[in-house]
């Protein structure tokens, strides 16, 4: 892509007419990540980093402020909207099969599972980290290569209209909705509005929709369905599960196949969707079985660790919701070990905050041999007998230093802003 291409795509104004045929290697929004041949797009006061970007090798600048440098500068009204326009162009230019994933919980796990399955046959590209919004999705497409056959994209949202924008930007060939939960209910007001927001993924959709057919709000949607009940298109049965792994059977064309996965049962619906996508895209069933058997969870998402004191740590502090928290608590209750539950705030619950926290005691009461630490200002509203309460992870670690914790199952779970990975690091580095 050269400067003239960018002008046609963005409808911007060229300030410095230097070398219009110059080819751009990639688009970056972080001046520190610029390498020679990149174009620097300024967002969120990014203009003050233009000199650094040029020093690092930027050969073009896209900005909303009139500046003058000795490289091409393209003036646009809204740089963030420009990210979307460029992403749409790259999507059409390379034309991979795009799989878009949304849902209240399980988006990243589902994406990783699908990537693991499809990579056994196809050249795949996927979202990095939590790149799932109006900035992250374009950045994912900027890293797309011309030989990538499939792009697996997460789509997150906090408000109505956001998934609509992303779906129309990338025009997915396949869409997936993992579930409808209470994440962001403080912004959207009800689960019905969350459903409405997630269904916006259909607005740019060119092909089929796949859903969790066990979800009460999704099950009546016209889509391919996966789950455990008898109304689904892909049904799993004979489930056996522990905190560390699960197995189940699926019947396909009257043939029974057994699957094993290194995930607890509350994440198996994500696994079923990955199987369904693999079958839809013509993978051999043996490829799917072998791929899932080798799957390992990743950092801070049901990541199972062990420290020097023989403690088993469930590092699940990347994010939290009522559904994901109760899911892992229900798994833990079947374990015989002594348990330490370190649970932090669930964010963006709005007026539902107290209601959701007050639903936790009924789950916690089913867990034996436990000690509980709650962290964060919001969860203090939950007065649970014998639990310890701390404002932040620093105070919690200072308390943990006074204890001798051995041979214990430790759950560390909270929304990302609580930074409870620091508690995980404390245990690992003792």
C-alpha cells in the first residue's frame, strides 16, 4: 500500500507531497513499536510522539492536527475511524475467511481453541492479547499476511452499537456468540440489551452464525447450535470432569467420538463451538480430537500453576464475571484439598452490583475446607462470615506474608483492574 492508496482509502488531505509512491510496511499507533517503513497514526494525544516515531523509522504520519515534517503527512478528521477504514481495505485485499467471536464470557478461550483446531489444516491469524475493540480489531488486521487463510477475531463491547461497527468493518464469514451473561450489565441495563448488543455481530455477517445452544437467551436464535441439551445441532454427552481436564462423547454420522481437553467442565461449551467450526470447515475429526487434546490454557485464564509449597494455583485474574466466577467455584467444590479463595471486584455491574454479589454466598456455602480473601472496594458490600477484606492486592499480600500456606488449592479471580496477577507472582516467587 502506498501513499496514494492511503489517500483514496482515508479521503484525507496530503500536507507534504513527498514520494507519493512510497510503500508502507505497516500501521502503528505506538511510537515505540515503529520500525523502518511504518506509518504512524496518532490517537489519544499521539501527536506529541511524532518526532519519536520518525526517529524510529516512520515514513508517513496520519494525524488530525496540521503538522509539518519532511515525510508525507495525511490530515484526517478522526484518526480512530481511519484505523477502521484501513482495516476494511486490508480485509478485502487479502480476503481471508474471517471468523468473528463475541459473547459475555469465553471469547478468548473460544478464539484460542478455534485457532488450535484450525491451525492443524489452515494458515491462521488471530487477535493478539485482548485486541477486541474499535482500536484492537484494526491492529489485528494490520498484522495480517497475504498467505493467511483464516483470521479469527474477538469482538468486545461496553455499549450498544460497538459490535455493529466492528462487524460492518470486517464483514465476518462466520460469527460466534459464546453466551449472554452479566458482563457490562451496568452499562447496558439488562441481559436483554446485552443480547441485542451481541446480535449486532450479524449486521456485517456474510455467512452462518454459531451459538451456545444451552444459553437461555440465545437458544431460540436461528443458528448452528452446540451444547449438552437435546435441541442442539452438536450434542455432547457422557461428560466427566475435574478441575484440570474433561472428557465427553459426540456422535457424528452415527459414529461416537471421545474428546479429551485440559479444561474444566464450565468451559466445555467453548470447546464444542470450536469442534463445530472445525467440522464446518472440513477438518477431519481425528485432527480436531488431537488438536484439542494438546490444548493448554494461557496466562491468567484458568492457568494452573504450582509453587514451591505444593500449592496448586488457579491463576484466573485476567477478567471476571458472575458466570465465570460461579463456574470455577462450582468446579472447586468437588476438590478435597484445603482451599484459599482470593476473589476481587467484578467491574461494570452498575445498579446490579449488590444483587450480583449477594448471589455468591449460596455458591460459597457449598465449598468446604475454605478460607476467603475479598479484595476491592465494591465487594466489601458482601459481608461473608470469617472472610478477610482488603482494599487492594498490596494489603492482601502483606497479610499473606504472615501465613504459612502449604498443600492448598488457591483460586485467584477478579476483574483485570485489580491486578491480582501480583498475588500469583507472590506465591510463585516465594
